[in-house]
C-alpha cells in the first residue's frame, strides 16, 4: 500500500526575503498602513509582525514611515507659513488659440495650521488649558491653619 501524502492546506508561506529592504521602505514611504503593505505583499498582518522582528525589515519599514511623516510635516509647515509655486495659466481665445502664461500661485499662511503646529511643537506655551500647579509649603500651610483657627474663635 502506498503511503498517503498529507495534503497541505492554506496559502503557501511568503518569504519576506523575496522583497528587498528598499522595496519595503518604498511601500512605507507611500504612507501605506501595515495592513495595506500586507495586501501588496499578499501576507497576513501577523506574518508582517513576525517579519518585523528582523532588524533589517523593521528599520526599512521605520525609515519609510519617517520619510512619509517628514513630507506631511513639511506640508504642514508650508501651509502654516504660506508658500508659492510656479503654475501655468491656460486660456483659450475666441479664435481657439491656446495661451499659456507662466505665473506664481501664492497661498497665504493658514491660521489653523499655525495653531496646530505650535500646539504640537510648543505645547507648554500654546496649550488650550493652562494647568495650575498648587504647591503648599509648610509655612503657607501653617499660615492657612492659623487663619482658619482664628476665624473659628470669632
């Protein structure tokens, strides 16, 4: 009798080593979430979490996410400060002639972006709520107790 072979069930395992660290970094730099990266790589999130234990893979993903974060930070900064960029103004005349005029498009500073930036970069100075720290020293405490005792005697 022939021995029965066990039939393997499920998707074959993905070897993360088939992907270069630079490819993983690029996926993360495109602002993809871990779930989206898993979809691209056709692996489960639990597999990615296991692969992240490899320092090279972890660093590649982290570096890619830092690149994406830096882009957003730069955009927020530009929005807060105001910025300009070259832009072509395209017009079509009544004769059907296309006229392209190079211009500079200007975006003024955005107050909301400024506030957001300052609240995150300087929270102690720009926080909405100011926290009062009460620090009663022994001398002050004794004065309060004496004042309260004096008011009870009257």
